[in-house]
């Protein structure tokens, strides 16, 4: 399934977060910004990052994964890491069609990305849509 000494680099983006994952043969360790995934402080984000590892089966126990993520908030970073892990494990498995189908059936944004972005603020307003209130009329 995977050759010895193979190294895969994958990226994932969500909003303004960018994650870069390096996957190489090892013994199933995962680090996010130098912190092991098992002791990641935010529980909900940790569960979100574990999803592709659970879906892929025993393949992730044969590789070491180093992820560097920056930008955005903690859930946006978790989504970016999740996408980088899914893309990287799929590439490491040799673009296995069965694995691709499992990922897309679970959540199609795992491989394709979410195109939604923040709308820019317009001039003379508080935010993108909110306007000044009028008290007359």
C-alpha cells in the first residue's frame, strides 16, 4: 500500500487558517505545532482532527504526522488540519478510490474545502450588512 521511506506533504485551508502536514513512515504519532494530538487542549477541536484518522483505519498507525498550522481561530485551524490529514493520508495510500469514497461520504469538505469566506465591510456601516439605525419616520 505504501512504500518504505515515502514522504507526503499536504495542505488544508479553512477561512484564513492554513495547515501543512508532513506524513512519513513511523509508529502512529501525530503532532500539531509541536504538541501531541493526544494532549491538545481544546477537546472539540481535537475530536474534529481525529476524524480522518479514525476513518482511514490502521494506516495512520504506520506513519508519523507533523502538522504546522497558522492563522484563523482554533476551530478554523482544526478544520484546516482535518483537511490536510485527509488529503495527506489519501495521497500516502496512493489515491485509493475506496478511501476517497469513505472520506467524501462522511464529509465532502474533507477533501475539497469549504469555499465560504467573510464578506468585506462596506463603507459607512458597522459590518458587512448592518446599517445605522434611523429613529425617525
